[in-house]
C-alpha cells in the first residue's frame, strides 16, 4: 500500500502527502470499526456501538475524499456536502438507537468499555495528529479533520462512561454518551454542510 499511495506521478506534493495520510487513516478506522462493533455487542454498550458506527462513517469519508482528491473545487465541495449529510444521518441514527435502549435496559460491561475505548482513543489521536496539518482546507478536508477530532472526544467520553457504569451500577452513563456522540455528529455535520454550501454558492457566482 505504501508504494502505491506514495507513487508521485503528476500529483502535487501536498496531494501526495494527504493521500498517504488518508490511506493510513482509512485502514486504521476500518479495523477499529470491526473491533469496536464486536466489543459493543458483547458488552451491551450503546456508546461503543455508536462509536463503532462513527468509525464506519469515517472509513467511508476517507474513501470518498480519496476518490475526489485532485479533482476540481466543485466536485470536492459536492463531496463535502455529501459527507455533511452523512454526519447528520449518523447523528440521527445514534440518537434513535440510544432512545430505543431506554426501553431495553441492559447493564453494559464496564471493563470492556474502558479497554476498547482506550484502544480507540489511541487510534483516533494518531489519525488526528496525521490530519492536523490539513484541518484548515476546504469543506472536504475539514470534514475529514472533524471526523478524527470528534472520534477522539467520543473515545474520552466512552472511557469515562465505562468508569461511571462501574461506579453507579446503571446504564445511564452509557446512554448519556450515546446522546453526546449523536449531538457531536449533528453539530459537525451542520458545520460541514454550511461550509460546503457556501463554497458551492461562491463557485456558482463566478463568471
């Protein structure tokens, strides 16, 4: 993979570096999605499952970004718009799943929540560090940075929820994190949608 993604060809150096970072983040997120979803199912944790789906959404985001990298600003803005919508849909799905768990109470396994949450945090901090230098790009690049930033924040919340579940003996901390992850996704989705819409409006106004 390293030789392929770093094959310069005619691509600008910044696109080359960004492409390699995206490939790295894509693989890490794909692995963590499978790991965290399995752990969430075994631990009966809506917070872990929500975070796993966030990893899935990020994997798709990185794949879309790789597809449009090197194309014109209109296509990149369109991709940003699509990813903004996907973040909003993800947020609504997590919100609905968390509300549904209110009617199906089950005590999550706190040690697994803490352990997997810590592993996920390490993965996201690594991806966020790689993407940090690209955080101020267009809506397409900004959405990628926001995905990794949001995941790291969500992982800290999952770890805290694991401790709180153990301490309280209730599922409420797990559900609270589920609601928080949903709110974070909805906020990020709205931010990306606004930026992508503004970019498309400016492009349409150009002669």
